[in-house]
């Protein structure tokens, strides 16, 4: 795991980007978490004739978990739904990155009892990276 910087946690993935993305999609489905979008940054770059390493952002969440968080701290809506970035670096390593729950809670002054609503991100990222 890369050292967290400004709340960003990065875990080296055991598989290529597309396989890691598919694994995460499956994990989200089994946990009944809604996948709102997959943003294919590298695919969009290719459409305009630019190249970048394979990079995909998954945007997901659960209104049951997220709504109480937003009611407690409305500003957190800028960071919700939760996101996990799966990206290949210049050396060919694949990283699973996300904003830590602690960072989000501190950034928005979230009450500690609602931390559990965000903490799922760590388990999801670790499962996807393995």
C-alpha cells in the first residue's frame, strides 16, 4: 500500500485494470451496492487521439448509507457517491485508490457514529485489489 497522502489511499492490485474493475463490479453487486457509473478516462482520451495508461473510475454507493451522512454534513455530497480509481501507472503496476473514510469524515466534520457508513470503501478496495 502506498502511504496515504491528503486522504488518498493506494493499494497495488494483483490483476490488470479491466480484471480488477470486473472484480469490483462483482463485489458491489453481491453487496447490493449501486454502481452509478464507470468512467473510462483512458478510453475517452483515445477518442480524441491521446494515449494514457488504462484508467477507470467507479462511482458507487447506497442511498441507505449515504443519505444519513449527507443529512449530518451536507457538504459531503461533493464527495459522494464513493469512488474507487483503478489505474495503471507508467511502470505497468495497477493501483486501486480511494479517499479514506477518515479523511472524508474530517473534511466534512462528520459525526463519529456515521463513520461506518463510509468505512466500507476500505474493504471494497482491498477485496478488489487482491
